[in-house]
C-alpha cells in the first residue's frame, strides 16, 4: 500500500457515485415522539373499547375495516402444539426451540440504522451492531458470542449461503457475520434455531443457526418506494420494484442510507442493490440473485466507563482520533428447489467478492488497520426422500475462501512497517450430512442427523514465514432428538446434539508480537476444531386456542473456547459450560390485539479450568427480559397499527485489575420501542421512537484490565417513514 493511502482499493468502486455525507437535514422530531407516546398510552383504553365491540369472526372483522395494502404477511411467529410432529424440512419441525420472524413482524419493528433489530423480539437473543460503522452483526444466544466476536458461534445462512467469514482481520474475528447489505424490504422470512440440532448447517453451528430467505418478485411482493428520517442524521431511501415478466418473477431492491450517528465523529454512507429473478418450471423452482453493497464509515470508538462517570461527554471520540473503514461486497447466488412438495433435489451455488477495511484508534496518533480481500465460492446440494411417516435428506456442502488478510499499524494515518499479522489464505471446507425423521406413532416423532466436515487449509504467513503451514483435519457432529405430543394441547421435546467451529488462522499459524514482515520465529499448532455438545429439553403448550406458552432448558459443554482480546488477538480459554432456561408466552386478544413476554436466564456460563490470574465467568447476559403488545383498529378510511416493546439485559460479569480477577457487573440496560403505522390506500406512514434511559447502560461494552469500555447510546431516538405502494 502506498504511503498515505488509507482508503479502499480504487479498483473496488461504488456502483453509485461516492459523495461526502451531507450535513444533518433534520432536527429531533420531538412532535413525533409525543404523538407516538400518546398513541401508546391510549392503547389500553382503545383495546378495551375494541374488545367490547369486536366481531366474533375474522370474516366479520375484515368487513368492518377498510381495504388497505400492507407490507408484510400474516404468517405466525408463534409455535403451536403439533408443529414438531410434522414430516417436513421446515425448521419448526425440529425437536428444539425455533422462532419464526415473518414479514409483518419485520414491518412493525423499529429497524432504524441496524438490521440486527429484526431479532429484537426473539427470546434469549441479543443482536446488535457495535455502532462503529458497518462492522458486522453481533448475535448472542444461549451464552455464546462473548465480547468482540461480531456474530460468531451462530451459523447464519441467507438463501442457503453461509454468512460467517472465517479469520477475518478487518474486525479481528473468526466467523463474523455482515448483514448490513440486507435491507428489511428484501427479507421474506427468518427462522432462529436454538442449538446445533440441524445437520443442514455447518461451521459456527454451536449456539444454533439462523436461516434467512429473501422475498420473490411478482405477486409475492408489492412495489414500493419509501423515505425515512431519524434523529441524529439518519436519512434512508428504499425502492422495491416487483414485476412479472412472462414466466419470470423479478424483484429489485435498492437501499440508500446516510447516517451521521449519535457520536460526534461517526457517520456511515451505505448503498445496496439486489436483483432477484425467479421462475418455476416442471423440473423445479429456480432463482438467481445479484447483490452489490458499498459502505464507507467513520467511528468514534469506545469510552471508559470511569471517564463517563467523571463527566465526559458521551458523544466524545476515543483519543480524539476517530476510526474509519470501508466495505465492498458483490454476490451471485443461484437456488433450486422442488416444484411441488418437499421431495426432490435442493441446490445452492454462489460466488462472492468481499473487501473490507477497518482502522481502530489505539492512541491519539495511531490506528490498527485491518484489511481483507477475499473471493468465496461454494455450493450445497441435497436430496430429500419422503417415505410416508418418515423422510431422509442427504447432501454435501463445499466452500472455498481465498485471498489476503492483514492488520497493520498506522501512525498519523500513514502506514508503518509494523504488522500485527499478514497472511494469504486458501481455505477449503467440505462436508457431508444426513438428516432423518420418523413418526413412530401418532404422537411420537424421532429425529436424527449427522454431519462430517473436513478442513483443507493452506496458510502463507508473510509476517512469520516459518509459521506458514497447511492444515488437514475433520470433525463429526451427530444429532438426536424426539418430540412427543403428550396431550392435544401439550408437546414435549428433547435433543442431544453436537456442533462445531473451524479453527481460526491465528490458532494454527501464530503471528507473534507486532513487527515487520519476514521476521524469524513462529509457532504452528495442529489444533482440533472446537466442538460443543448440547442437551436440550422443553415444552410447548396451548392452554387455550389464543394462548401459547413454551419453555426450554439447556446444558452445553464447549471444548476449546476461543475469545477475542482487546488487541485483536485470539486466546483459547479451555472448556466452558453453559446452562440456562428460557420461557415465553404469547396471547392473542381477539382479532385486533396481541401481547408477548419472554425471559431468559443463564444459570451458569464459565470456564471450567480458567488460566491462572483470570476470572472464570463469561461476559454474557445473565438475565434477559422482553415484552410487547400490538393493537390494530380502523381509523377513518385507513388502518392504524400500534406496537410497543420493552427489553432488559442485566447481570453481565467482567473482570478488571492485574491480574484480571476482580469481578464487576456491567450497568443495567433497558430499551423501550413504540411505533404507530397508518395505512391509507396505497400510502403508509410510520412514526416511531426508541428510549434507552439508563445513564451508562449500553448493549455495546466489553471489559478490560483497566475497566469497562462502552459505546454510549442516545437516550431518545425518534423517526418517521413514508412508504407508497404501486
């Protein structure tokens, strides 16, 4: 890299003109917040009134409301007794806890500047961007994904394509997930699978898996255009063009976002374009998706909790030296599925080009700049055979990830001769899997699966050439489960399953202390892939037709736990244990209203044999609580939808001091969301607000020997969206 060149490779240009982020155009929308709060306060009174006069059937209700066009669908995100007894590839038939997120749920969520917010209502899940630009989407679940892992430990697939990127240096993570390219308007449905019980998902399937499907064009999706404005300088425009061309359904989704951010020296300019073509032939359903994503950002870094408590402005910039970064991603994805039913061949093939750069301030004059330039290719093919009350899916998966990755010291925004690491990677992973299910009796279904993954790596270590090496190892992960409909309104399930994570490059080929390229020394370690064994049991009950109650308990043993350090390096902390419980209830109040609540409690998350002078507890939320309500009613010639959600996380331990054995607890974090959406003919108008009242509370924090580092969040955010369907 030439001296002074700190921005992305000029060969990787935007498909839209790159322009500086405009100045903030909108003042805080306090009137919107007041109006939304008033609507939320009136919810209970109106619900009582609506309940007294509501028609007794869905048909009658529909006749009293105006005909409006709503973005979303009516698929339920609430599990029912008997779902697990079905012979189907649908994730909700697995013997575990699965949460479905439908289009309507996404449309009624305050997504704002972070697509991770679509997971806000999922029990036991903490999903968020770290508010340092487009740096990935953290996903904490069942005590996994400790500080700094940016989404690792959960296998995330979009249209059958794995999103976890191995050994990525632009954020110093292994298995990071980047979903910033995925606008909410493109998402057709999501299933969050708790635990590694499905054999269809490979690397990083330890806490579980997330299966995301994009929407189709034609009649499945209405065309629309929307504009959004939010406090602290977020401006967003989204265009959805849905057409049917002969026998081909076309869907084009363009997203343009400019975000100035809550912090003074923070902004993100993002552009995303996806075009999906789908067709159905006698031989199967086929789709082709093309995606281009571009992002440039500046980040304000983390602030010490102790400095904030002394009065430091929470909008300040770490070291008065903002970080910066850029991202470019181009994807081609082809899918095939059976035309009718679930029996037959399924296939996914893809190619992606990924370029990412991120510089993190380490002092008033220095940055640690990480950069990745990768090409990724892969395919997954399997055949599902149905035998009456049984089925068997057998398939294979291949992925090749090649390119360069390094982290380099910059001084006064100029590159120095010192590197943290620099590697050329050729990472090939291939696997074979089988998953079967058998309904042994009317009320009892057995499920079993197994997966074998093989890693064929070649690592050229440019910093310590003696540590260059190959890596050839495999791992087998079996799965077994059962579901039993004990009563017409009560279903039990249990499973024992293993999942795995591939070894990180840093585990195999060491980079040593910061220094120049071509230095002597280096350590090669033929470590085994990290495995988990998870024991789950739980229930789903429908005490009445309108009430669902579910719960689960888990006990997980993980071998070779890897955590990211503040300097970007990785460290193995040996075996870890995680135990916890989750409870959820949903209540449909007639045809117009619904409420939900969930609580997650991690009973134990610890290192079984911690290293000397270190603490044993993992930095994961011990308590999570979520609750919310929705109410719909006719208003004039249109329909009003009101949503209110509450969220709390607490009891997150961390350690300080030298040695780092002094246990502390992170500040309590609470968040409240309110949203009102009015549909009138082809137009839709939404007002929303988010409140985060805790003075030092933040989802974005991690402990160091010197104390807790926090990314402060605004106490109040308000915004509005205007959408027009055509």
